[in-house]
């Protein structure tokens, strides 16, 4: 995959932009010749016995004005077509990058990091856009200005041409030296920008915790350190080019001085005219502008190529989880089986789950309990195939989850994660997220089941109330209930609640599970929880210990046979008192 893949579709725009740029530069190259004629023949009258020609001045002056206007029009049209091609190419790249990111597995997302992905899809693609736009516009303009100016100089006077040609290697050498010093810094700049975005993302999303722990000063220092590193790198780049510009200007002024010196002797000897010297100085100025533009061009090209390498890492990355071929239609509906499953996170040798073996039948409610870090969330994340097992197999309706098409597999599952994720949209849109096009009646029924209808109706706009970014306008319990309503609304055979009622009081939680059993009696339900009150009515409770199944049974059975469950029960009874049916 190359930039050409994106550029070829908009090649006509680039060609038109190039043609208009050629016209603009030709207008610039023609004007010094006209100025020479105005000075020599119109003002000084060199070919007319020293008598000036006012009519010639007017005629050639109007021609210059016309050429300037035409050149300006061509320049404007060049900008239009350059932006059309550049913006459309950037648009295609951005969509392809986002499409690729959406196909990444969780381990791939973890490796890239949120800040880096944001930088690549925004800043890096902008750098590539600038690179392509500058390449189309700048390469044509600088090439024509530089070589056109040198050609015109030789036509004016060979001595003038040789002066510029002798200075040219020094100018190019200065340019190459500075770019060689600056190029390695561009990739470093983008990585430092990744870090700043990571810190920003963490601090904005966790600002409540940061304030609660009074860590503002620490985070300011951390951000300041990352920003200072970015500024130091940027300054190194700017200093390199800050030294280059005066050097190039000095060389060009020496060229102008040499032209004036040689021209003065040539005028005395009849080998040049004042107008030709003025034209030569103008061409030298155009050549200087071309070189300075070449500096900016190569700077943008260097940054663009560095950014393109980072974008390619996204575009070339194939999903690590290969999609299966099974479409998800099975005679059974909602049976889950773990067959001797072991799991370690990618890049880690630590076994999180080991020899997990059990079956959950259709319509059964199974709870999973255990100490923090025992692998409860990891276990349920294997069901929708957020991660692939290291050994063994997870089966849904008798089919290995790796054989399913991922979309078909996840259509069968509704999951409420530990952290409630809401979107910047109306409440009813958030609830209908898993079933687009759901009716208002169905949305309200899901909210009633999730015990959310009452607080939603109390809001000024009811179900049309806008949820702020990440649900910051809602309490923890309200966010959890909306997330639960979203899962209930989805027509799924398997419901997974990963510690999703932790912010609810015991009565609300109990009412929810009763309503859930009434509304989804045939759905398979998995409840991950820490509270006895959350799991005691489950058909079976699986107790995990250090990644293994320690015990499995009903609430009553585990109270008799499982020390771990007994400890949890008695510790909570001491805190909460008698737990009533």
C-alpha cells in the first residue's frame, strides 16, 4: 500500500493544479524580460538615441499588469485543485485508518495506545496531506523558478548565468546538510506528540480521581515535562533551519553583488544594459525564493514521509484475530462451554486462567465470584472473543468461537462491562445502541427492566435528555442502569454482567434481577460480582481462585462445602447484616 493508491483517484485534480502552476511561474519568468525592455527602450531609449518612449512604457506596463492578473488567477486555481486533491486524499486515508483500527483486536489496541492512534489519525494524516499538497504545488514551482531563472540568466548574459551556477552547489550543499540534521528529529517529534496525547487522554478522563487525590501539581509537572521535551525537539529543528536561511540569503546577496560588479564593467564595455542587470537581479531574487521554497518543501516532505511510515503501521496491520466463516445460526441457542481453557495475555508468560472446564446451559443463570485478580473478567472476555484462548476452546452452541464470524458471534451476546461506557447522544439512543431502530416502547421496557425508567422520566427532557461525553452528567448508578438497559434491549441469547451492579443499592439490584428473569427467561445469564446478594439466586456459582475453578454449586451448597465462599459470605454478613430473600 503506497500513497499512490490514494493519489491516483484524484490525479486529474493534481494535473490541473500542475498546469495552473506552470502558467503562474511562466508569468513570473516573463515579467523581468518585459521590465528590461521598459528600462532600456522605454526609459533610457538605448536603441532610440537616448530618447525615451512613453507609449512603449504604457503598452508594456499594461502587458505586465495583465500577466500579473493572469498569473494570480492561475495561482488561485492551483490552490483550489491542490486543496481538492489533498483534502480528499486525507479523507480517504483517515477513513481507511479508522476502519483498520475498528478491526484491531484488544492486544493490538493495547500495543498502539490511544494517544498514538489519535495522533496518527489526526496529526500524521495532516502532515501527509501537507506533504502531498506541497509536493504538487512546490515541486513544480521551485523546479521551474530555479531552472527557469538560470536559463533566463544565461540568455541575458552568460557571465550572469555562470555566477549563479557557481553558487548553486553551495546552496544545495547547505540545504542537504540541514535536512540531514533535521530528518531524524521528525519521527521523534511525532512520538513525543503521542505521549502528550496519552497524558491528555488519561488526565481528562480521570480528572475526578486526579482532583480527589490532589494530584494536579503532579500531573501538571508530568505534562510539562512531556511538553518541554516536545518543545526542545521542535526548537532543535527550528534552530537548524534558522541558521540555514541566513546562510542562503548571504550567498544570494553575494551573487547579487557579483552580478552588479560584473554588470558595471559589462555596461561600460557595451556587453550589458542597465535593464539586463535589473532583470538579472530579479531572476536572482526568484531563484532565491525558489530555493527557500525548496527548503520548506523538503521539510514538509521529510515530515510527511515520517508520518506516512506511522500511518502505514495502521494500514498494513492485519487483524490478529482471523474471522471465522460460521454465520451463527445454530439449533441450540445460548449454551456456553469452556473446554480445558488456559489463557495468558499476549506478550506475557503469566497464566491468568488455567484448565477452566464447565458448561452453562440455555436459560441458566451462572455467577462467577472470587478475589480481585483471580481472572473473572478475563474469563467472560473470552466468550465474545475479545481475546483468544492460549489453550483449549470456548464453545457457543457447540461451535468454537474462533469459527464464528465475529459479527455473528457478538450479535448473540450482550455485555455490560465493569466501566459503564456511554456516548454523547440522547438517552434513548444510548439504550438502543445494540439494536438500532428500536421503538420507543421497546426502549422504555428495557429501561423499566434495568430500573432506569423512573430517573429518566424525572429528567427535563426524559428519554431525549442528552448524555454528556462519557456520561459525566450522570451518577455512577444511573450510568450502570443505562448500560444494563442497553444490554437488555439487545436481542441477544447470552447476557453477561461484569460487576455491572456494583453502584446499585441492594433493593434496586434485587428488583432488577427479578425483572430480568421475567423479561429474559430463556437467555443465558452470566453474572460477575463481589456481593453475595448479587449471586445467591443464581442457578450455579463458580468460585475462582488464582485462575482455577475452586468450587461450583448453588448458594446453599457452597455455604456447606467452599471455605472461600464461606469467608466472603461471613465478611459481608458482618458488614451488611442479615441478607433477606
